[in-house]
């Protein structure tokens, strides 16, 4: 069935709208009004952000337009302070699992677009999904995000089957404990099917919030060409009971300043509509080279490293309680820097080709089967060692999802900064499990030192003895010990 016919009833409500919640002219008015703010204006905004409350668009515009080195450094310091206070000094690790690269879209920046003739198309069978998952488990992964091209071959029923396969696949080293999903926008009834299977966060990136740029990048005769169908997909997901939502922008398609404002307006819309429940995560990938994709090589709005660091800090300051995901599109040197600017999650050991975990040891080895270029090809074990070296602790925690701390319940803990009382104990326990089961000698050595450092900080707390007991259980063979 044709996409527009299939979703005709739900699409009609968006077509009848006079306008949506992204007002391009208003955003630029706010940015222009905030040009060259004073130090006092910036510090007034920072003082508010320090209370772990969401900023208003006019306040975020001031941070965006700030060019003063002294107060930019103050922004950076506060961004990390807020991340530490909400989520503690931990970084959650995951890896994507690409299930299909068949796609009906013609997005000008994407290697998967249907008119890219150099791509070898593949949709995994359930047996192939299981083989991919086994490799991931045996490398130490516990969390994944399932990725699908937008195609008639990747229906919601196919997604349901892959979710079931992921959760049912086990090795002698364990299983994937939580699967999130990055897929085409769906209907309310389709999201209900995913919710029933125990899916985690629903990720749908708007790519760009700028209406004209969106129209140019996504031809109107394709599934992805309907701006509002994508813009309001989180509303439909929430109505279906999927209350953990992941927003994102592909930075480089339009002016980064506008896109940060778009992410904030989307957050505000969700919070106003759904009783204070905003995005569980915000992602901010930059456009990287894609095979046989000229636009990815010639970006009018390419984001510099300095602007990238600034926008990461601003997102943390603007929505201080959200999880922030830095992807392996970024090189290790940049990832190490933005960890100190508010990042709380990242992928590692990533392979982005369909079937790539069984076919390759690192990313960028299947040139005719990958959506874009990865710039951090580091293995999971090496990544964990690197995280320890910069003073953070890796985490494979999935406790909030499985304890029911999602949506409104999660926001209650995150906005009051109480969530870190779960984050650090679970980071210690899940990292210890990795050390015992998978770690190289070098990673185990530095990892145990990091665990000891954070245990020492927790001495005297009500959690300390429980953590010590959990560590002993892990050393004695028990797995999936969590708060």
C-alpha cells in the first residue's frame, strides 16, 4: 500500500494545520535580538541554568550568540557541572545494529538513499539478526539501538520480529538487555506494537527543523518528504505508551544556531503536551562523508569543531536533565573534549553496515553497505580504557528501563538530580561485570582503579554496602546485578 494512502487519516490532521510549533521567522528574530550579548546577560542565563531548569528560547539564543571567550569558558564549566550533578561521572555505552539498508527515500545527504546505485541492499533475516547479536554480546555489548531504512520491506511487523530476536538471543556471556529503535515515523497503532515488545527509547531525528531546507533535502514524493508527519511522531509514540523519546538533528544541513533552537522548541512542545515529559535523549551527529553522495562533501553549513563544542554545551545548559548522545561520527579527540561538556552517552565498537558485526572487525570496512563514515573506529574495550583515562566511568546500565523509571517517572528523578543516585552504583556494577567477563589486561587494570576511586567517594552513603555486596556477587558469578 502507498505510504500516503496507508497513513491518509493521520496525515490529514497535519495537512489541516495552519502552522506547526516551529516558527522559522520567530527563531531568527530571537537569534538576531540576542546578537552580541553582554557578559552580564550571559551570566544571568547561566545562573538560571545552574538550577537545573530548562531555558526559554530567548535565553538559549543569548548563549548561542555569545562570542566572549571568558563567558564561553564559564558555559563549558557549568555544562559539565550540570551533567555531573544529574548523571554523575558516568558514560553509558551502546552500539547500533543495522537491520536493513533498503530505503524508499532520496535524502540528498544519505548513502542509503534509493537512487544511490553503488549500495548493495540487504535486509537481515531473523537468523542473521541473531548472528549479529551474538557477536555484539561476545564483545561485551548490553545495549543496542536497532536501525532500519524506510522501506515497505521493514514494516512494523518486521521490527517486532527483530526486537523479539534480539531479546531472545543469548550466549554463555549473556544477552542484550535493552534495545532502543531508530526507524521511520509510525502510526499510533504501530507504536503500540513496539511498546508491547518492550522497546526502549524511540529515536526519530528531524534531521533539520528549517522548513525550506527540509523540503530541499527530502523530496516531496518520498515517505520522508512530509515534514509534519516526522515532526509529530513523538506525539504519536507517547500516545501509544512509548514515553522515552529521543530527538536529534543532523548538524551541517542548516545553520547550527537555528537547529539548537529547533531542538529546544521541540522539547518545549513535548513538555507542554505531555505533563512535563521531554526527550529522554538528544543526539547531535554531524554530517560525515557518505559513499557516492556529493552533498556530504560540499556542505554550506558545515559545523566547525569549536562551534560543535559550543552547541553541545548549550544543549546541556538548555535542557540540563536530558541524556546527551555523542556518536562515533566524531573522531576520538573531539569525543574526549565534548565528554567534558555534558555528554552522557556514546556508542563504541560500532559497525554501521547491515551484517557488519559478523563481516568486519571495525566500521568503514563495507564501503558499499554503510550509510555514512565513522570517524572513531575504536573497539569497545579500547573505548572503555580511554574513558577511564579521562576520569569517567563506563556504564552499561539498563536499570531505569527495566525498573519502570521512564517517561514522567524518569523526568521526576532527572529534574531533581536524584537520578545520579542510581547512575553511579549501576555504572560500577555493570562496568565490573564487563571487567570480569571481557576486559583486556590493560583495561581491567585501569578499570578496577576507577571503580576503587568511585567506591571511595561513596563511602558512608546508604548505597555503599549494597554496592560492595553487588561486586562480590559479580565476582562469584552472578550477573545483571542492579539498583
